[in-house]
């Protein structure tokens, strides 16, 4: 080896690897040669087999990584390099490590600050970033039975089903809190009542797409002080300040989350042709990683909301219990241990004094309580919980159903709508365009399900049932009694159950513990 090659060998072996730029500058300083000559020296060293070049992925202005002969890039090296030269890749890898080696595409979009359309921004798209991680053998793309895509570490692929099921459950916990959080923000007059979009529990892996990026929720504010115009003159979103939210509930909020959020906010701020877009960033978390991360959010001027400060410290136990229930959801039964988990969570919500502010959580827990009842009524049937149906001709139109039961012996599908409200509430008959009404279900979502399910094998009958712990207005009862005499009535149950009829049904099935739980937590 000549002098140059000896130096290159020592330099690369000393660090274990070297980026092209660093090696080039070192050669210039050591031998007083030009950058172009240093580049040629490096090229000859690779050709002569003195060092190896990893050209799969470039780092920082197209730089290759050079390694000692016979050595390969490992994860530790990749993390060291990407932390400085490719922070987007670094954040994806690091967040995967913090989540048992798995994240959804939604989380990858967020933490990388990746753009949806490359032509509209200089920011990398997620597709490009994933392609590079695949070349580095850092990730595998996995799709679960729901069609949700994840990034999974290669060593975990054999247990992909277990990892994806657990992670999906955690995402649902995040999503189910968002409506209650938005309700609180509306109460504080921080966001406008009419203009908001959010990631929901029906599709927790799908965020809101806005301004070429993905968000957990967006809304608008016309609150004077935040918005430069007076509230009375800001009735359209163009004149309001955009509220962008980053919401992490099921795990600790980290610096990786914050940096990804900050990157997206910065891109939106600079997306207008003149001036700067007005944005109010809000970070919502149950736990935050360090005081430094918290301080950074404050220095950036972001509004930070600790869930514990909004709902009390008991909320952390609620989150833990919900995660456990979600993960064990498929095995819930009338077993006393399963019911105890639900009761414990309801009790924690009640003790927090936040029942009215956590209506979405109570509604979700009501669904868990009804699971054993559904199993009892349909013992030899296929039961699907939180099932999403899409129109094959129009994927944009879809609805989530609390339960869809298939009884192959009767050749019947039963679609069940559940509402866990306080007993003092009464559902209106409403119309097919009014959500949370009887006709929204029987006039809108049920007909949609019937159209899709009736085309299944053997042309099954499709029936429906509306179950609530609350009540119905008289005209709604008359309407559903009429349905109960027709083809929509299921073989084994009626078309509707209010709180009183539900108690009678639970009695007839011997489900006394579930009945007493509903009486305690849903009857006012």
C-alpha cells in the first residue's frame, strides 16, 4: 500500500466507518491535496480493495459510506450516521425501537415529517424513506388482515400477527380519546365548533391529510388573540388560524415525535406564496419523555396539554386498562376477570370526576360490556367487532359497525348499533342525515351494510338491532316497533332495546354482573 492508502486504512478502521466528505477533507488536510484529487485517491482505494464502499444509500449531499475491507454497515453505525446526516431515517428507526420494533405507516409519516406529494415540497416522501430503509435491511413492510400497513424490524417478521394486533390495539386507544379531547378544546373556545377533522377509532391507522402532510387532527380557531382577526369576522376557514394537533396517548411522547411534528408545522408555515401561514400547534400527551422535551415544546411556542392535567391523574390508569382490554378484545367473555377489567376502568373514570368529559370512553366500554351478551345470543356465529364496510365501487364511502354477526345456520347477518349513554338521554327518530339518531342507523348506515352483505355467498338475510343503555323518544319507538314486524327483525332478538328492555334481556340470559354494572355506571 502507498502512503495515501495506509492513511485511508487507518482512518476508516479507527472509526469503523467514514463518510466520503469526512474522508475527503482529512486527506486534503493531511497531504495538502485538492478535493478532486482526494476524491480520486478514495476511488482508487476502493478499486484496489483497500476499503469497501456501501453505495446502497447516500447520506448528506450524496455521500457514500466507506468501511474497512470485509466489513458491513450495522445498525449502530446507521444510527450514528443518520442522527447527524439523515434525521428523518433516524427518527423512524428510533421510534420503532421504542415500540417493540413496529410502527404504522401513519406514525412513520408523522415522525419523519414526510410529504404526501413530492412535487409540492422539497421534503422526502415516506415511500423514498422506506425504500432506503429496506435497502439497509432495517425494516420489512407488513400488512395485517385489515389492510393496515406497518414497518416491522426484520427479526420480528415470524411473529408479525402478534405484533400488528397489539399495535393496532394501541392505536385505537390513541384514536378513541381524540373526540373527548376536541370536545374539551371546544369548551375552552380554542377551536371552532364547525371545522375539524380527526383520526378516529374506526380507522386509527389513517390520519388527516392536509397541506400535503398527515396529522392526528386539524381544526381552526377564531379566538381573538390566537387569530389575528376578530371572532365575528372569521366565519370561513381561510380567515381563521389553522390548529394542527399531535396526539400521543398510549405511550410516552418523545423528542422524535416533537421533531417530526415541528418539521411538518414548519413546512405548512412556509407553504404560502406571501407571508407566513398562521398555525397554532398543539401537542397532547399522557406522558412526556423528559423535561427537556417539554421545555422545547414551550420554547417553540406550542400549546402543550397534559391529559393528566385535563382529566386528573386517574386518566393514566384508564389508558392502561383500555390498552389491556383492546389487546384482549377477541377473548372477552362473561368470565369474571374479563368483566372486572371493564368495571375497574369504569370505576376509575367515575372516580376521576370526568364522566361527562369522557363520554367517548364510556361508550367504548359499553361495547366491551355488550360483547358477552352478543356471544350469548349468537353462540355459534362469527362475530366481528368494530367492522368497517366499504363500497367496492367507491372506497371513499365506508362506515364502521359495532358488531356484525354471521349465523351460517340461519343464513343471516345481524348488524348491531350500540350506544352507551346515560339513562336520562333519549335518542330521536331524526333523519338519515342526522348522526346519532335512529334513522341515521336504520336509514343510512344499515342500508349501506345490507347492500354489501346481501351479496355475500348464498344471498343471506340482513337484519338490524339498535341497543342502548339510554332511551328513545316515542316516535322512534313507534318506528322501530314497525320494523320489528318486518324482514329487518333478527331471528333471535328484537330490532331495538332501550335501557329497560336491555335490563330484561340481561336478566333472561343470566348476565347479572353486566346488568348491575350498567345500572351503576350508566343509570342516572
